[in-house]
C-alpha cells in the first residue's frame, strides 16, 4: 500500500484520540494513505497529492517557504503484513483509514481489515475518512464499521463536477454506516450543505457541522455560530479536538 511518509522516513501510522465526529475522544490508530483524487486549495495534508509535476493551486502558494512536494519523498510502500506489524505496537484495535483519499486503494483496505480480524483479540473496529466521491464495493461496505464522509464544498476550489457526487453520497447514506462532516465558514457553505443533504436524502442525525479553523483562536471565534446553526437545523455539532490538543502537524 502507498502510505504517507513521516519526516523521519517511516509511514504515517500513529496512536491518538479521534478528534472529530461521532467517535470523538476515542483512542484510535490512524493509518494515512497517500494519493488523492481531489486537490483542495486549503488542504492540510497536501503532501499526499501536491506533487512537483502538477499545476494544482494551494492557498500557501504565496508563501516563499512553501513548495510542491517530490512524490518519491512523500510515499512509503508497505505490505499488508508490514502494516499489521506496525500497528501491533499500539494497545488499540480501533483503526482509522485516512488520507489523502484512502478509497483510491479500496481493495488493499479490504485485505488489511481481513488481516486485522485474523489477529488475536477478535474483529477490529475499522473506520474510514473519505471525501464522498467514490462509492466502495460490497466487500468493503460489508466489513467497514463506520464511514466518516467529508464532502468538499465550493470553498475547496475544486470543480463541482469532480467533488459533488450526490449519487455517491446517497449510496453511502443508504449503507447505514455513514456520518457526514461539513466544515462551515460562511452562509454560502451552509446553503450548499443544506442542498446536498436534501438531494442525497441524508438523515440530520448523521450530519455533523464543524467550524472552519486552522488555529484554536479561530476555532473559538467560530464555534458558537456553528453550534447555533447545528442546533437550529437539527444537525450535530462536532468540535475539532485534535486541533485543540496538538495544533496542525503530522502524526497526531
């Protein structure tokens, strides 16, 4: 599998607390895949896709210290057995597959989940964080325990036909395993969320709103307004616990 590489050369596999959504605060082992089928201009894991030979814009392009990444330096290839060995060092059997867009490597995740289930301790609990543009097959949907879907809005800078897939969202919602997380920073964001929720027939109980924030100060400035919107719409509010605890950095 192609995983994101940490600055020390190892794969980005880490034990932390789930920071968002229904499982917030739950000890989890995150496995970050490289590669993505989108290119959000504000992405904070752009080292999984913003390669030197691409023309994708990023909001940090004006920063002299920022530059696109060398693909070969940001990807580490691991076998299923090597991943199982890496996660076995953590006292935890809740796994979160993240990215990038992990469903680009869907078949490998199915194989990995089967390997986890064969380990001592019984079946693992497996979640995935996905952008809602790829509908996985039956084998994946049957085994995954939770889908944390984060559809991208117009503020991502990605063309609508690439990021907006109502049929895929409806299929994920129909699985009964999906929650939908939306970052809210403006009234336009909310209008887009309401339209998507209606079109994909998503239950309000499975919609989580989160404040747009890259710092704790920004989170605290916006959280009250977003919480009020969630309350008024019958949605759930999600904090961003990892931002409060660790800030923006890899491996947390």
